C-alpha cells in the first residue's frame, strides 16, 4: 500500500510537536498510546516521559524507522491497526491519518482512558462539534458528543506537515464522558441514515413506535446527543431482550 493511500502527512514543525507534548501533560507513572507513529519523531519525545509507550504503525518502513529510533527505551511497537485492538492506557497522543478520523471517534468512544490529545482535520473537527439541527450534524457528531468532551486547543497550519495536506488541522483535547457499546454505535449510525425523516418514522425502524408521541413532528437531525443516546440505548436493550427470549 502506498503511503499516500494511508493519508500520511508527517508532523515536522517543532512548535506543533512541543504544543502536543505540553497539552498531553504526561506523567512518568502513566501509560501512553500513539497511533500512527510515522517516522518516530513524536515517539522519541514521549518515550522518556512515561512508564510505557505503545506505538502503532501499519506502514512497514515507518515501523522499522520508529523501532530503530526507540531502541533502548520503554517503547513497545505494534505493526497492527490500533483500531482493531483494545489497549489499556492513560493518555493517547497522536497525529492521525485524516482517513481514519471517523474510526478514531468510534474507537475512542469504546475504550477506557484518561485523556487524549489528537491532531485532526479542521473540517472534521467542525463536523464533530456541530450542534443539533445544523447541516453538518451527523452520526459521528452524536457519537463524539455523547461519549466525549472535546475541546479545541489550537489550529495547526498545513505547512507544519511534510508533505503539506490540502487543509489545516486542529489540535483537540478529548476526555471520556460515557462509553458506548458497538450496538449503540451501530444504532446511532442507522438512526442518522434516516436523519431527514420524522423521529416517529425512524422509531418504527427500531420497533420503538410507542415512544413516537414524545417527539411530535421533529426530525432526526434535531435530536440532541442525549436524546439520540436514549433512543439507541433503548433499541439495543430491546434487541438484547428479544434475543434472550
């Protein structure tokens, strides 16, 4: 697989790297995960700051470079897709490939952690933080806002990367609020596939028609994250109950 197909843009700006390190506030007793180590620049900086660092990199060349740079440190490298794993960690510090942004939101909503400091595409962050009723309010917005507290820290210009991406990035701070199950995430995505329908029509798809009166003539895209979660949690519970019968 070619590197551009992985959406790799390497963070090279020292100020941006220092900003990430500072924002992460890693303690020497904590365990850290970095997803997409690239050539190991950030990995090197983090390695001496924590009790353990697990780096995930699927590109074979980058994996070897990071492995060589981190030899003799507390870094454990994994040549696997981190989003297929459930590692235990305190802090996540990553400059993620843009193509994996939605995967990250779904993954972080299911794992146990303390905080994350992540670089994401600016347009994606805008979508994730979009309020109910807005054009960009989608399933990923609801998943992110239900599961996490997300705060913009700083804008990072495209020339901080090599090669420069076509868009700017935003450094965000992510804190856990509520862990979601795979079933709840699946239901949220199903619900938002009907985002322009009336809630009553969408509820029928989940077998929850008795709840329709609670929402009147409202559309799915107007539902607040808490309302979305309640519908999808109820649907998951109802499905689990029917399976046990």
